[in-house]
C-alpha cells in the first residue's frame, strides 16, 4: 500500500493534489503515486484554515476516487482532561529551571497522535490485522508511508522504525521547496494555503497568537485555557 500522512499544510496538500491530478489526467508527477489512502489526523485544536484545507482535499479526492480518511485523535482534549492527573504525551514546551537555564521538552505529539495512529489504522482497519497479531512475512517493509517534507527539510528525512513501512519523501526527491508547493497549489488549484499546526504548538511566533486574538476569539480562548492549565497544574511523571 501507498499511504499519505496528510497534515493539510502546504506540503502534504500539494502531494494530495498531485496524486489527484495523476489519477484524473494520467501520471504527471512520477514520484507521487495514486495513493491507496490519504489520512488526516485531527488533534482537535487546529486553526480554522486547516479544516478548510482538509475539506478542499477531501472534496478533490472524492472527485477522482481516492480514499480520504479523517481520524479523530484528540490531543487537545486529552491534555484538558488528563494533564496533572495521568501521564500525557510530551509536547516540546520551552522550559526554564530555577537557575534560569532554558530547555525544551521532547516532541512526541506528532509520533503518538499522528504517525502511530495512522499506522495502527492502516494495519487494523485497512489490512485486517488483529491486536497483537504477528506481522506476515509478505508485509515486512512492503508498504510506503509518504510524508510532506519539502526540499529544505531534507535533514528531517529518516527511516520508518515500524516493520511494515518504509518512508518516502516525494517533494525532496523532486527538489520542491515550501514556496514551490504554495505556488503549485495556488496556480493549479486556486487555493491559497497556510501552514498546519495545532493552535497550542510551542513553535508558533507571537504574531500567530496575535492573529488568533484579533481574528478568532474562540480559538484564542482555547489557547488561553490551555496555558492556564499548564500554569495551574504539574505534569504527572509517575510511570
């Protein structure tokens, strides 16, 4: 199988739409297959424009007959319900200790709430494996997970540790940058794309939060609630 892990940002949106174009018009982008499935994981706290981009991708997939899945993985709600009570996945929050030394926590959110959820869904729902069932010999490193890393992100490209999958990075192979993806989507599809990341992502700039405050007060209130939760409670570190 050839699966696209779709975050619905510029890069994975470009791959999804290239695949749709290949299905509709014949193979134009040889590095991009007609995907067996395009899968988006909804962590529950994306900016409004991400959901608009998801809807656009899903519509185009439906038009050409590519299967699109939208999985609810609820990172935001898990934190709101469990932070300070039980263990939660590590998000790369910036930290300062009592001596003023700055640090950063582990980034496990993408792995746990996107990649692993997609692998589990493909393995159990699409391929029919049962929980705990051994991987068949014919499935060992037999399936492709396509990821939307652009050319300037090539240092991020790594092997997939799961025994069933190998990672593929078509945009890197094509030498396409983030700007190239933006241009392709706008010119070929008329869609002006924005980046995809949870509203609570620590990598946002102050400008992003100001934009939310000025333009989407409901989403901004969710960010404030989340921030207050982190201030009020301590993470549960017990194993």
